[in-house]
C-alpha cells in the first residue's frame, strides 16, 4: 500500500506559517532585547539621578543674630582679710599672760599678752647706771674745763693744758649722749613686753601660751597672734587673658559660699595685677566685698560670677557652625545659587553654645548650622525648607 502524496498547496501554506512564526519570534526577541536595554538604561538614569541627589548634602542654615548676648564669667576664689597682721615678739623672754583668745574682737592698741624679759630688765638697769656715771663724769669735766679756762686767761696755765681739759669735756658729753641713746633704745624694747593689737579686728590665730619661751624677731616661726580685719574682705580671682578687657576696675561681682546656699554677696573689682601669669595664662584680680555681718570668713572658698558687658554690634552664630582646619577658623555659607562659600572669621567672644563673630561675616549671610565633612567652596547644597528664617540663638 503506497502513501498518498501531499498536495503542493499545503506545502506552500506550511512554509509560509513557519516563516511568519519565525518573523514573529524575531520580533518578540527584538522587542524583549530592546525592552531590556531601555529598562536598564532607564534604571541607570534613575540611579544616576538618585545618586546625584544623594551626593548633594542637605543642610540647615541660620541667619547671624545681631543682639546683645548676656554672658557670665564664673570663677573660683579665696576670701582673705582686708588687713591681716601676724604679730611677732620684739623681746625675748617668757609669756607672762595672754588676754584675748581666737575669735575675740579687739580694738587698736588693746593689750593681747605680756612677756617677762629679765635679761632685758637687767640690760636696762645696767644702761641707766652707765648713763648716771657718764653724766657725773661730764659734770666733773665741765667744772674742770671752766676752771682751767679761767686760769688760762690769766696766763697761769698754758694754752695746751686748757685745750686738753676742754677736749676732755667734749668726750664726756659724747659719752653721755651715747649712754642716753642706749637707755632710750632699751626702754623702747621694754615697751614691747606688752603685745598690743595694731588695728580693730578679730584674733584669728593664737600660737602661744603662758610660760612659753619667746624668741625675739623670730619671723620665720609662728606668730604669737594673727589679727584680721574682717569687716571688709579681699577675694582673689584669676581671669583668663581673653576676658581681661571685659572685666575693668569697679566691675560688679556676685559672690556665693557653700555654707550659705542661695545667698549672694556683692563685691567689686578693686585692683588688677596688670600682668599675665605665663603658667596659667590668667591675670590676677582683687575683689572687695563688705562683710559687716561677719558671715564671710577669711580663708574660705567662694564662687564668683562676673557679668560680662553686652556686645550690641556682634553677630552671633551657633558654635556647631565653626570649621577648624589648616586654613584657620571658618564658617560655611550658602549663596544665591545654593552653593557653599567658606569664609574665614575671627571670634570676639566664645559664649559656649553661641559664638560672637568679630570679622568675616555679614548679617545677610546664610550660615550652615552643621556643615558636613569635606565641604568646599562651590559645592552644591540643598537647603532645608524654612531654615532661611531661622535666627541664631542668643547666649
């Protein structure tokens, strides 16, 4: 049995279908390829656009504030008596008695203690005896000189003999003066057996007792007493060099002490050393505070607060806006094209969270509040909406 032959028309249709299917397949493949390439290019473009957007830093800007920033300078200090006198003995001996103990109020010239000085008493008695002997010898020499002078006028004695007696009188007079000066010196020393207060005040120290051996002029040792005037106290503070011009003489100072929390005492700057300590970089200033109530004590620790003057012309910016680098101290600003411009500035005052700028900045500058690392002049930035109206906070 033989196979039936396929008609020619069917063969032609079959070839055409295969060709059409191939063309369709090629079209589909081309479409898929084109679609993939377009999709990849579109993704790359979007990625590039996104990357470029992310590469532009977003920043917040502030406008420099022109206002008087109030600031305080807080410094520790140590209270001292306005007048303080360590009292040492001027004569040697033993303490006979003391009359005022520590904490006692005294008046100028009030007796604090008495010293027994037997050696000095004997020296004074001896000096008085020597003075009496010199006065007697002077009196005899004076009478003799007068007699010899009279005899010399009648040519009974030679001129040489008269001159000798006159010269002897001069020697005796000089000896009498020396003996009198020695007696006066010892009497002055004897007066120091009574130890007295030099001024009105309080006895803050007593380092002796009855029977104690007293050595004269022992200033290297302990003083017998220390008298302090506590009606007015001194307080020493060390002001940093950059703040010295802001703390002139007569500046008002608030003083607080730990034993009276919440209570403020008023003082004023009375003196300045007008020199800078090379070790600490500070200038020593002296504050005077009235202490009529006697609450403040010499030697006590105290905290002081000095209100610094306001700078009405200064421009204030946040401390976080500063950029420290090899080019110096700078801030980053944003121009009209939203590009960064780095400006070099100088600081007038550092108030902690707020900086007062002296030069390099204008009131119309838009200052980047927290500049990103690596920001350079000409870099494009994106400004947060609403931030141009923000002002730098006052101190």
